[in-house]
């Protein structure tokens, strides 16, 4: 009987020390930088310039719309001061599903992706072209 009580005590005490283990996936925090209309951002030999808002059909706040809309912007990319290409980024429902559509630049050491375009339209208010800016996610 004493051995049964001893074994039972050992089993109960071993369960009391058990802990739940939860694995947390550590992600690198997002680094966002703003690229204002007409301005440039430089990363070493690369330069990105926000040159045009092609379309902005986003559904304004305080409005009822059939679809959410989208905004398309053009960004010129320069390498060592020389124009290399122009990228069109379309922020809409497709880009929300596939973030690769918003990829501006990608290399082994640097990835720049479009995050969102601000300001968001408000019903009855006009956005001045100089007020637009793109939030870019930068990963090193």
C-alpha cells in the first residue's frame, strides 16, 4: 500500500510540473517608409521616384460603392543615377491576395514592396496631387 501511494504521489507531482509549450514564430518587424509624390528615395546605388498617379478609383469614405476600387501609380527606378525602368504598382483587390504584384525591387539583400497609398479619399473632398504618398515596406 505504501508503494502504491508513493507511485501515485510521484505521478501526480510529475504532471504538476508539466508546462504547455507554445512556439511563437518570430517575424521581422515591418519597416515602412513614405515616398511622397514627386520625391525620391535612395538606397545605395538605387533611387525610386514617385512620378504619377495613373488612376484612383478607390471607394471614398462615407460613400456606398459597388466595388472597393483601386489605385495605380508609376515609379521610376534609377541605378547609379541612370534611368533603368518604370514600374506600375496597382493597389487593389488582386494585389491584396498576391503581394508579389506590389514588388518594386528585390535582390538578395534588399526587398522593397508597396504597402499602401495615402491619403484615402473622402466623399466630397478632392485630393491634391502633392498630398499622395506611397508607404513602402523595406526588408534588408
